[in-house]
C-alpha cells in the first residue's frame, strides 16, 4: 500500500510523480530575483505619508521641514499629485482593489490611507522627510468594526454585482417541525496578510513605455489596470514578477499604490523604487474582513438534518461594497432539503477588504462546522458519523450532482490515522497529567475553479523543451507542475524542461488565486504540447529518431501557441488579454465540482493556566488527480497550519475609538511558530474525476478551511466550553 503521508509521498492511483521543485535550489541559495531585486539606473526612492485619522478631511500640510532636507526630490499630495484615470473597482469588473482614489481629494476614508508620497535620492532621506511633514486634520467620528455605532448595513444581494442569496425548500416550516434544534452565533476577526516579501513597486519609464517590477499574482491584470489608470496603450506596459514571496490574495489585485508610483516616476522623469513598511502593508493592501454569523439547524431524532438558516454579516469600507459571500459553500455542504441564507454588508470607516486564502470558506465554514458539532452532540451521535449520515451527492440548492465527492472516504482515512476510535466522547474525560485533552474534527471543501489561459511551448531536436506562460508560482510549486505537464506529454525528463512564468511579455495565464492554476494553466500548456505532437503525426519520436524527424521537417525547433477556456465560455481568452479574471461557464447547467477533505485536531489545555497547545493535526483530502504528491502535501500541510493559526493566533486588534490597527507589525501580529505546530499528517485520498479540466481540483486553499472549527470543537471536548468567537485565547477560556 502506498504511503501518502511520507515527506516525499509515493504516488498512489491517479497521481503524478513526486518531483522536487525545479526552482528549489535557487530559492534556498538566494539566487532567485524577486521584484525589488531588479536593478534600475539612477532610481529615486519613495516613502508614503499615511493618514493618522480614519474619517474626516485634510485642512492642509506643512512641508517646510521635509522639503528643506538635502536629497528630497519632490513631495506629492492631493494638491499636486499626477492625475490618474479611474481603473474601476475590482468587484465591479475593474482592476483596482478599491474605487476610491486616496490622492484624489482632501477626504480621508480610513486610517493609514495614502495622503502623500515623498521622493528622495535615498530611502532613508525619504523616510526621514515623511516623518517631518505636519498634517492639519479636521477629524470625524469613525466607525471601526461590525458592532460600532454609525455603521450602515445593506443586503449584499442589492449592492454586490451578481450575488444571490441561496435558498431551497421551506425553511420556516421545516424549522417549526424540527425535533432537534440549535441556534447559535459565531464571529471571526479581521486578519491581515504578513508575507515575507513586502509590498513593493518599481516603475521605470523609457519614453512612453513603462516597466513595472511588482510582486503580483496576475501580471496581465496589473498591466492593463495601470495602462487604464495612466491612459497609455497596454502594449506599452510590461510587468515583471518571476517569483512572489508570499501572496495568497494580497497580491492578486492592483492596489492604488501601483498607479501612484508609476505616475510619480513619469512626473519626475526617473525610475522610482517603493517598498511599503510592515505597518503600511496593513492598509496599502487588502485583508480578511471580520464576519458575524447566525446559524439555525434543525434535525430529526435520527440525526438527519432538515433545516439550515445561515445569515452572515461582513465588514467593508464606506467606498466599496466588497462581498465575501460564503453561504454558497455552507448551503451545499450537507443533505439539508430546506435552506435559507442572507449575506449582509456592513459599511465602516476602514479600507476595503479583499481576498485572503479561501476568502468565503474560512469564516463561513467555521460557523457551519461548529454548529454541526453542536447538533451532533445534541442528537447523541458521534461527530464523524453525523457528517456521514448527512452526506450528499447533489446540491440541495440547485439539485445538480457533484462531479465527484469523496468526503466519507476522507473521514474514514483521517479518523483511522488519527485514532478517533480511542476518543472518549464524554466532555472533559481525557487528560494527560495536568493537561485536558480534546479531539475535534471538521469537514473542508473548496470549489474546483478554472479560468481561461494561454501558453507557448517549444521543442528542440535534442529533446529539450520550453514552456512560456504568464501564470505565477506564489510558493505553491506551479513552476514544477507546468514543467511536469510538458515532461509527461513529451515523455522527457523534467530536467529537460525550462519553465518561464511571471512576465506580461509571455502569453497570459490565470490569476494565481482560487486554487485554479494547475487546472487552468495546465490545460493551456497541455493543449500547446498536443499541437506540437500533432506536427509529428500525433506520435512524438524520441532520442535520435526525434533529431531525424526535425531534420526531415527542415526546422530547428517546433513551437506552438494554444488557448484554453472552460467549456462553453464565450469571450474568455479575449477578456484574459484585457486583464480580466474571466472564468466559469456560460452554460445554464455548469458542472458542480468541489474538492473535499476531513480534518482532525488534538488539543491540550492546561487545567489551571488554560494554555492551549495543538500537538497533532491530521487531514485527508480528495482533489481529483494529484499532479505532484510532494507539492500537494506541502500545500495542504501549510493550509492546516494556517487553519490552526486562524483558530488560536490571528486577529488584527482595532482601536474602536480611532478605527486604527494596533498590532500592525509582524512582531505583535501573532502567527504560529515551530513550537506551536508539532505533528502534521497529510493523507492524499485517490480520486478520479473526468469531468474537471486535467482531472484536477485545486488544493492550495482546501487545507485551511474548517481547521479553525476542528480546533474549536476539540476545545469543547476538552473543556466543555463552546468558544464561538475566534481566535480562541486564554482569556476566553478563563472567562
């Protein structure tokens, strides 16, 4: 039997080779170039001035002390900032994370808003000068969070483009007649990206042509967005980001800083390099918005669920109606015939939220999976058995069948490996000396997203190949996967494949988000390989025969370009070239495809101090064809760790009076370290699904969905305390 949990897993059924990352040596030796590493000639350095208030207006600036510093080139504020066009708010189909221009007027909409840019000969001078600027504010009274006075709540279905609340059956009737009921509220906090690679932009003009070096998950989106903002031909904009040092949503969309820095570089006729500070990273990029949930679950005495109501409230800014909308996952997770849901958007004086790994599923599935655990206990049924009882092969909302669903198999594999059968179900019954021991579990799911993609593949007579696609590797192993697609198609060693990515001069690929790169980019690469093979009569020779075939064809190389789009998608590739994240299907009956998994957590809680530890995590996942078990295991392990982080560590603390972030640095923003994560076991459950592209479903975001609920459920088993507000901290257990 194959060992799917080994550090280098032995491939099982429907799995590719467990090849090592082809860029791994470069990364660990420091040879890779990230966006800020590229040298430019005679650069100036930019430093941001950001707002100290969250609501109000700027009366004026005192710039005398700053301008008097030797080495200051220019200072830009709303009074003299270069004009930029509206590129469109991303959620409405545009390019930028917000429709608000931070340098467009004297208005202040959130704390940390960009209100000025100092440009100097050195970074140090720019920073010093920025701190010498005195700003005269007329402050307002800000609303900081979901529960703050002065917020405005609206229905997402009324303001968020394309969103419809999910319903099925007759919830009210089913709720009234339910034999067993639970009703509970859950909350998740604001969480911020803290990637190792900071948010940076370098802008270089050569006449009317612009080159931008910026860590990006979608260079073609950035290319077109900047072009629109600066009113230039997109063909004259190049974006280069060969490697990205951490992203997971934070670098997926164009932020206002990019257009500002590019416009400043054009204004001063010099390249400009900008690197945000850790603190500035909390407001120049996006974040995971805090959410609140109201769950009602009804069931009969046998444990069959009969009714679900899931209402969610999500924080957004005053300027943009950004929506997460995670009820799409929760209303289709189990066989519940009667469903109602509603998503609310709460406008406050904060910057606009955005993508963060598994944006809808992490907060919404936390609420559902905790409620499922509570209902299982009330019905007197084991939590694993309860989930298996309510498994379904079709959506209760649409009636469509899932292309494949091996959730039960995941629970079987994970529960056996974890030793769930050794669990004493009685709350507080398990101990290890002074430590209370708790076991908890939860389901995880993530949709099998796809997006149009294009690629170029070249084959040489010596059997070496090159693939070019402007997709991205944000640390997931995508570079290796694209190389493996070519190696497998041409039956050559991976070492003979050169992969070029992360450059807008290459054919456009999908955004590195939504766990879609393998299926989307891989499909385009495979299509290009097939066109190459077709040149040889649909059978590619090897060795000397290949060289002879090239000689017979009287050519030095064979190169082919290919386009791919999800089935029945109209205009997808054209929109991709315009930098839009077009995807999905125009079919009235699109396929319903999800990856699934089961997660188990053991927690230890000190009986007196309430210190919380997580000595063991086990997850089993079914995601269609696993292209590379080694990189898949790495992604799922990272997701599980992030899930524990969201359960016990991560929360952006907010000054409710001033609507400012308090722990806006990597020293005080808590994340787990090695001592917090001891044993992580990942099981890859073989699954075949011939209805999804490449047979593959995304795994990158699957691993951190539900883990927070598994931790919360384990905490209850250990202590008898239901902590429904994340993160779970010592003070909440003491209270």
